[in-house]
C-alpha cells in the first residue's frame, strides 16, 4: 500500500472539542485552512493509498523518518509566501531538503496588495527561493494558486510552475454547479457574511447590512473569534482601536451580543450550515469557497492578491475592496453575480489539476474505478461538533480565558492564513 504524508493541522476525522481546537490551534489560526487540507485528503485517498496527516517542522530528524515510512509527501498551502510565515516556511524547507521521497505542492500562494506589486515581498526572496529549489529537486513542478503568485515566482527565476488554483474547489469533483435559489434578495433573505478582522474598511458595510437584513449571520473563521465565543474574558469596544469597533471583534458588537455569529471547527458541518443560506459574501476566500461547495451563491470582496487571484482563476463573482463602500448592498452584489463562467470552467480546471497530479504520479478519487463517496460516507457517520455559538454547553464548559492572550488594537495585516 502506498503511503502519503499530507501536511495538515489535523486528520479530517479527528473529532476535537472546540475548546481543544482553540487551545492547541488545530486550525492554524483560521478554519479555512482545514478546507483545502481536507480536500487534499479526500482527493488523494484512493484505493490502495493511505493518507496520513502531519506537520513538516522537524528538520533532518523528521525527514529521516519520513523517508523510511512514506512514499510521497504532499503539501497543500495557502498564502505561504508572506513575511509572517517565513519562520515556518524555513523550517519546512529544512525538512524538505533532507527528503529522498517525491514532494508535491498543491496551490501555494504569495500575499501582496491588489495591484500585485512584488516589492513588499523583497524580504522573502531568500526563503522563497530556498523553498522552491528544495521542492523542485524532488518534483517536476510547483502548483501555484494563481496569476500573481506565478508572476512573482517567474521574477525570481522559477519557470517550473503550474497554475492549478486551490484543492478546496476540487473536493466535490468536476461536476459542482452553483445556481441562484431566489431571483433577488429581500429583507428576509438568509445571508452569510464572512470578513477579515484587519480589513477595517468593512466597518460601515457591516453596520449597514446587519441592520438591513435581520437574518444575516456572521460566519467567523479566525481563532480569536472562536476564543471569544467559547467564553473568554469579555472584550469591550473601548480597548480596541477605533477602526475595529464597527467589526464583530468584541463581545459588545451586535453580531456577537445578539448571537448572530456562527463558528465551525470542521469543514463538514460548516459546509452543511452554508447550504441553508441564499447568499454568502465577504473577504474570506475559503468562507466563500465553503459556500460554493454547498451550492450556495457567493461573492468575494477581494482585498489582496491572494483572494483576487483565486476569484479570477475560478471566475468566482468578486468586487475589489476599493470599490466597496458603506452603501454597498448585498442585494446588489447578488444581482451582479453570474455563475455561468464558474460552472462552465470548473470541469476543465479540474482536468488540468488531475493532469498535474498525474505528472506527479499521484492518483485521485474521481478517476474511473475509484470511490469518491467513501470519504463522504465516513464523514456523514462522524460526530463532528456543531455551531459553537449556538451551544451553551461549549460556552459554559470552556475553562479557557482566551482573549487575555491577545494584545488589543488592530491586528497585523498578515496574521490570517485563509
């Protein structure tokens, strides 16, 4: 039996209480990470293949064990080419440099501003180059998320790249289709909002939309929000920078105080939850991808290159953040969203991704003779935790006092991964 080591924060079927997820950071600061990691797990677990999850931070000692126990290492990544991730990237590279088994990267991305200016990544040049050399010594090419990342790596002299997008959107295979369930949004429409806490320009938009749509709910993804929902020490608006007070980053915000916020620590219940909404929108690329996987129309508010390049690659309806104002309305975003190009283009993009896997001598579960539903049957039988904010048990049982660990004020712009 072939054995693959998949870089992931946790095995998809490891059930952990939300308090443990927070305490051990099993989401890597953002539950969106689990989406592309789980997708990779599902896609690669073919008949006769065992997929084992783990991290790649152990250097030469860990590499020696991997060389003995595994046949292939697969590394799904998000915006790994950013300065705040440099230390982990260097440790991962150190491990890769001692590997003798093949290495495959699925969808690495660079984080830049919307204009794609690579100047802000100048400090990353040495680390990125070392990582690329280490992987390409063990791989025919490196799969990248989109156009900005590809152009950045070309500027560093690397031409063995392949734009494949993100594995998350391939989780349900090439036949995924998204259609609008209602002709237009109304005051009573069910809307899911996702947001990035450091994009403070969202404040006026959030305030307007939560008043205009009483059934709007915030689908939180970042670890601080999980800690807050678990009953951490109360965080008031007064201790935050003024720009963040309009966002659901404190206990007094209406979306938090009035229980209009949800958090899921596993992808399966998160996707099921989003299937019940008419529309999803916001700055979180994987929050909107989770909605699309549920068949729910989604619209990305693109605030940097990593969100924009994926929205463009997959033809996901999107609006650049510089065009978003306090008067932007969810109903207008919905009306402007057309999923024809997304639906028509996904089969070809999946086929290209499958070719990439084949070039790397990897099989996937949507090949003839494979059982793509085996993963789904097991997931359906797994008792994943539900919506954290809707469960008094989780809030009462949690003993952590989470927010004391975090400094007040606006978060650094590169802290979140997905």
